[in-house]
């Protein structure tokens, strides 16, 4: 198993490249359209209030 030794005073995180690229893409999308973040928060609040629908119901509508 490969090892990695890093001397640093700061905390570090090592993640797979695919996960990093996905995170960067998400940040890019959110920064280009801040309304998306507002919509996501509003929908999350609806779910928290029990106003969401099940995946099965969603699938039947599509």
C-alpha cells in the first residue's frame, strides 16, 4: 500500500480526483446561478416541514 508523508502545520484532506472534480463542478454551477442555491434551500425547508413527495410519486409524475 502506498504511503504519503506530508509535513504541514495545517490540516489536509485527501480525496479521490473524481470527487474533487464533482465538488468543483458543483461550486461552479452554484456560483454562476445563485438562485439555484435559494431554490435548494426552499425545497429543503419544504421537506423538513413534511411537504415533500416520495421518490415513487415523483417517478410516476415523470
